């Protein structure tokens, strides 16, 4: 059985479609950004969905870690013996049939589908600035987004010119450890999820360190996992910085200045890359693509059912 952990802030119609598509031997835990009205989501989603405590999310801020924690904690606290906890965005969509998805996780029952790049020892000084520079005020609850962004940039710039830097390492389990970087989207075993919660709860120094880092949701849990016994079963990337698309193990994402909203013209790439999920799929723009994917998933489901019966 799988637990899908889903973060949402827009497009409740697509989120309902995503959950319907994945609704096979699975539970769904959903975080709705506290900056938006949750009523349309509650109205659109089935009763089986479990909603977690809400946080006001500003991209790049600590509250992204806070909602990840809420989702993981809810799944672990349920008492269900999940094979994996699968972290998704509400704008994702499955490319594989449910039979194929579950077969994959059964074949990788003891593996952590979480990528990690060693930010401390890696070759990318730009990526390392996410932790060596102090990034305050990202969770300011100001409705004026323009002014909030100006305050964030000004404070970060001032601190940098004052020569305030931090080491590219963090105190963890009583010693200084390397920082690891990866994608927000991963799948981890239940045992690994329990380790993350226990470690996170007991490590206030780690929480303080990442609370003023840039996009800590791509580093906090990764740093815990890659400094743990579970690192041996996770996806460590060595050598030059490979880019975030490589560090996203299960998703096809077209990264650029922003993440591309996918349409039918992207379907050949989606089938070629052989990823389990894709992102972004948007109601009103990606409808034809979602319908085409549904047809492919139906054929894939039939093929896997036939193979299982042979």
C-alpha cells in the first residue's frame, strides 16, 4: 500500500483528477496552502482524503519544510504499513498505470527513491550559497508580495556585504555533517520516514540552520537521509552538479526560468523519458494531454494485467 503526500495551492479540479487516477491500494494526505481558500479543495476531493494542518507557504521558505513534516507525520501516525510515502505536487499526473507503479515499489521495497547531491563538497558555489548566505524573512506574512520580496533581497544583500557567512555544513547528531541537496519530490520507505521524524524532532540546531536557508525543502530531509543508514539505499549523485531535473528521480519536469505547463506537444518527451509522473498539468491548458495520458495508462494497465495472468 502507498501513501501519497500532496501539496496544493491551486487547481482543485486537477487535484481531484490526480487522486482519482491514483486511487488504487493507496491513501492520500493533502496539505492546502493557508494562503488560499481551502473550501474548493474540500468540495472537490473525496472523503477518503486526509487533510493535514495548514501552513502559509512562500516559495523558498521554511514553511515548505513544515508542510512536508505534517504530511510525513500524518502518514506515519496512521499506523498503516505503507511500502513507500510518495511526495507529489497537486499539479502532477501519473504516466504509469497503477499496476506498474505498485509493481515498481514492490521491486524496490527497501530502496529510498530520494536523490542527493553533496552541497558541502560539490563543485557548485552557486548552489552552496543556498546555505552559506543567510536568507531571512522568506516566511513574512505580508500581502504585498512586491514589498516582501524587496525586503528579502535587501536583507540578504546587506548580510552578504557585511561578510556574514555560514559553513556549508550543519550540526547533526552532535557532529558537523555535510549538507545534501535534491528535489522536493521523492518516495521513501516507512522506516526512513520514521527516522526523519525522530531526527528532525530532536535536532533544533538543524532546524535553525535550514530555517534561514534558500529552499530548505530541497535540503533538510535530504541531509537527514544522506547522513543516516538509509543513505546506502538512496540515490547519491557524484561529480559535477547535475541539475535539478536529474535530481528528481520519479518525475518529468521541464525546468527553465519557470516550470513549463505541459500540453500535448510534450507527450513524445513524456513517453521517451519513462518517468512515473510529470509536472505541471493544469486544468484548461493540459486537458487534452491528461486525456491522452489516460488512454496510455489504460493500455499499460491491460498489458500489466495480462502479463500477471500469464
